[in-house]
């Protein structure tokens, strides 16, 4: 068996996969994917532009929303070139270094989105449970500190993952299961012991989304308790309405993520193209739907876009 590693003179090359069993229909399948990318890129760019230009939106809630849009925009750009390249031009080859770079940004921005959703949950918690101190707690400097801390966390958890992938040796089977580079997918092709890589991947997952998700749930337990203590039903409804957009954003991020994990673990009888389509759609659902949800549900954003 041919064993390849990073010390070889020629760079290692992997083959990306489109949608197994549907090769003849790839061009047609690429059309809805292309439309989804266009919606994601234009929608998030519009949100960023509106928040930047509109002075009335220079508030903590909208600063966090701009972070979410920037993350979604970056997440879409991570897979755009390889996914449409495979679908349109059969451009399946990718070098190990390019694959690792894509994997770093793909997982990094996914973890970043989870962190931004946690920060937005904290914003809603302060706004509803301690409204008088809202502007003193969430100052511009503190929001910047939150953003930088999330960035440092993502880099800190992803650097060991990337460095240990570089140490792996690979066999003659170099075909990946997706149209982009995914950590679990890549390390499974290794000929050498990849247990450390699997452990590092799990540590990265549990220290980011595994930490953020329970904290978001806890913040909403406290929010619900605070809202139910409001005497008037009108006040309760108004408080809940301020959370609808964020709850929707959390749902469209975590539900596809959990569903994809369950399909990978228990859906062995499902056709391979089901796994691939779900993996591609999972990456596009939050960037596509978040701008739509916030444009429809947030009156200030809607008015600024119309203006």
C-alpha cells in the first residue's frame, strides 16, 4: 500500500466529491445551490452595510447582529469556490495545505457563529432582566472585547487540530466525502493512528458549541422566568417579541447541526447522496435564513433597508 506524507517532494492531492450517484444531474443541482449562495452573500452584505451606514443602529444588539452577518458571510465564502467548482467544472483536486486551510476557516467560523449566538443570548438576557444597566454593561469596549475573545478562542482550539493533521500520513485512497474539507472526513483517510486527532476534534467541539448551547439554554430559562414575572400580558408579549429573531437563529444553527450528526451516526442505511446534500445544506441554512429572519422580524432593520 502506498503511504504518503508531508515530507514527500510532491504536494499531497485529495479528490473532493460532488453528490454520489447523481453525477449527470450535478449541473442542474448546482442551480439551487448557486441561488442559495447568492442569497447568503447579498443578504448578509446588506445587513452589514445597513448597520454600518445607519446611525440609529449603532447599538449593542445590532453590533452583535453585524458579527453574525460577518460570520455567515465568511462561512459561505469558505465553501463557495470548491462546491461550485466541483458542481460546474469537475474541479475535484485540492492539495493538503489548501484542504487544511479550508478546514481551519470552515470549522473556525462555525464555532465563531456559535459564540456569537451565545453573545446575542447574553445581550437579550441583559436587555430583559436588567434593562436599566443595559447600556452600562454592554459598552462598545465590552462588545469589542467579547468579539476578540471569541476570535482568540476559535484560533486556540483550531490550531492544535490543524497542526496534528499536518503530522498524519495518508494512504493511496485520497477521496473525500464532501465538496469541501471536513476534519473527520480528512483524518479517516489517514494510515497512521488518528486517535489524538479525534480527541482534539472532540475537545474543540465541546469547548465551543458544547459549552455555548447549554449557556444559551440557561440564559433563556432566566429570560422566561423574568418575563413571566411581568404583570401585564402586553409587556410579556413585547419582551418575548424581542427574542423571536434570536431564538430562530439559534434553532436554524443547532437543529441542522444535531440532525447531521444523527444522520452520520445512525443513518448508515441512507443513500450516500443524502449525507452529502444534508452536509451542504447545513452550511447554507444559517447564512441564507438569518438575514431574512432579521429583516422580516426586526422593524428597525426593515426600515433601514427600505430607506
